[in-house]
C-alpha cells in the first residue's frame, strides 16, 4: 500500500493511495476487464491523485508504484505488460510538452482514452478473427479466454455453425467456466479432461487459446497445459491460433517453459501429499508455448505471424 510516497525534494506526497486495492477493485467491478487494462486504469487514478512539480518526479512515482504492484501480485506477467505499456505512453508524451501542468492534464485525459481503446480491442479481435471460423468446424479451446469468447460469440451471432471441445483446465477449472459461457451463447460444447486432448485432437479442425502474455519471439505464456495442447496439435497437423490483445505483448524472450518464473515450481518429495487437491494447488499456473507451435496470432492489430510480434513491439517502444 502506498501510504506515503516520497518525491525527493518535492513537498507533494501521494497520501493513503492503495494502488494494489485500486487494481483489484477494477477487476472486481468489471469481470470482463483484463489485468493489463486494470493496471493501466489504476495508474491513471494514481496520476490523477499525484501533483509532482516536474516530469522526472512523476516518472519516479510511476516507476516505484508499478514495481511495487508487480511484486505484490501473483503471476504478474500480464499485469506487467499493462504497466510497461503505460510507462511507455507517459515517457513518449512527457517529452513532447514543455509546460508541466498541461502535460499532466493531457496524460490523465489521454490515459483514460488509452485504457478505453485497450478495453475495446476485444471486440475488434472478434471482427478480425471471424474468417477463421467456418460452418461445421470442430474447435478445441484450452481453458478460458475472454478474447476467445469474444471471437466465438461473434461467429455464433453471424450464424456460423460450429462445435467446441473445451479442456477443463484442472489447475483452475477455468475451462468449465468457459464452457458455461459458451453454452449461454447457444454454442454446442463438450468439456474434456486435460488428459483427453490426444484422444480428440484428430477430431478437431483447429485450436484456439488465449494468452497471459505474448513474448517477443511470438511464443505465448498462458494457462498451464497450453504447451502440451499446442505440441499435440502440431503433431496432428492442426493449426493453432492464439487470440490475444496487443496490450499483452511483453518484452520477454523465454526459450522454453523453464525460463518462465512460476509461483509453484515442481519438486520431488518422499512425503505423501495430504490430498489430490494439494497436488493440484502445488503445480505451476502457467507455461510457455514456443513460437514454432503457433500458426498465427489473432490480435487487434491484425493477424500476425509469431515473427510479427517483435516488429509490433519495436513500433510500440521505439517509434
């Protein structure tokens, strides 16, 4: 909690502003909001409650606040993407203004617009990805993804007839929740155990899953099990499409799943677990799918090859 954030020589301080609570409040109030967007919204609120006298003090405040937020939240990869993107937005705009108060007002106004555009990206993905779903398709979806839901719902509203296998995603049971949402949209669904992916892979036409973060290589950090789904699909010559908002692009370059930091690394033990639930709880939440197993990424920027992600990150950070 940022009870009092020291601004060096300035007399201004951010009193009693809880960035972490603000972040979680946004997520509670809007279940459709992604973690990067919640981070951006929270930083805009922080900016509104901050009155530094110089741009360098503002940057110091944001840097300290974002670092504190990242450390206090489990599995912060997706959140980090939003924080880093907002910092880039601030740095780009600060350098264009000479008069500080006008700059601060511009950042607050356009920061909210920036967040609104990020939230709207999911609808754009639905429109861009629509040609990838055809009549009589059998689709495999791993776990739950709001972007995938937006795409499938858009197709259903256009009267495209398709069926969906959804993995239960045993670590979090997000797949069960995904299936419930799709059924509510009138989409025929079959929930399968994670271990049944190999059994159904020859019956499907294509695979979709979302992303916690998209790495510079075009590889994807997502719910545990995504990697094995992609490998099985690749072996069966089935296309794998990652559906993700561009605000989830992160400046990371993992090579394999072991390069991604996890909260619960797997460990050997001679002690018996107390329950099956203990085994599930102690397993990692996320894994990494290398770019060679991904056919394309359907994003609000368009349909990208994995190699196109690095080009987009260069545009975002260095243009």
